[in-house]
C-alpha cells in the first residue's frame, strides 16, 4: 500500500530529552539507593516511566509501594528540565517540511505522557502540522507493544500499512513493526553499529540525512 502517513516518536528523536530523563531518574532514584549505569539506562529506552520504575525497583529489591510516587516525581522533574534545557534534534524542521510538502498526515506516538507531548510540540513549533498524537501512558501495554502506533493511525484515519514511523529505540522499532508499519530508525550514536537495527526498513545517523532517495526506496 502506498505510504501517506508519517508517525514520529518524541524522546531522543525530535528532542534530546533522554539525558534529561536519566538526570531526573538519578535524582529520584538516589533517594532509594538506586544508581543505574549508562548501559542499564539504554536497555530500558522507550519504556513508559511506570515500567522503567517497576523494572529497576524490582531489580534493586525496592518496595513497589513507593513506585507510583517515584514515577510522578520523575515525570514532573523531566518536564521542568525539558522546558528549561531541552534542545531540538538536528533535522526536525527538515523532516517535518519534507512530509508536509508531500501532503502526508503527521502524527506523534510516544511512551511519554500527554503533558510532555504538548510541551515538545509547542517548543519545536510544529503545532499546525501535527494532526494526531497518542500516548501509551494509560494503555494496558506500552512499547514494544504496537497499540500506541495503532491508536495514532486510527486517529489519523490511516491504514497501518500506509504508515511510516521514525524511531530511535529498539522497543519503539519493534512496536512499529508489530503494528505492520514501515520504520526508519535513528539510533543514539553509541548504538549506531549494533546489528539489531537490521530489523528496521532503514537506519540513519540523523533525521537531516533523510531524502528523496530514501523515500522512494521505502515506497517500493
């Protein structure tokens, strides 16, 4: 089926927020005696905050009775950090313009809460171009489950097979492919050479590198 819809993840793809999420988690987790390595953070990229907290509370044997409070504090902290220090990733305006010129419907699908979606859309200045957003925060399952992508496609009145997704995480890539959508992955530069990205339809080092040749290959 011909592609006519593009759906973007947010964290780590449109805005450089992953380091800020890590900072927020560090600040909250240290009160519970939890200190994560960079590799541990990378292993949970793309998960919802609830799942992220549950996983590491379980791993470090911290009482789950504190999990909901920790989740709320991490989200509140990261929203403040993104508002004051968040930076837009290279190529965002380019990629939005590229698909606007082709008349594509544009949506956002993320594991992050709606408050973060609204903040980032306003910060980047893309409000007029976004036709639908979907958050996995309140869904039974987050990425790598495909539901958030399917929900976004439904809101855009698009068939999943007509959707092209852009992701930066492996959990997000699996979610997009499970939704029967094509997926372009833009991994963190430290992960760029990992073989697992072979599951994507296309791998790029930056959104700004996406061009007509890539688009034509994805259409075939």
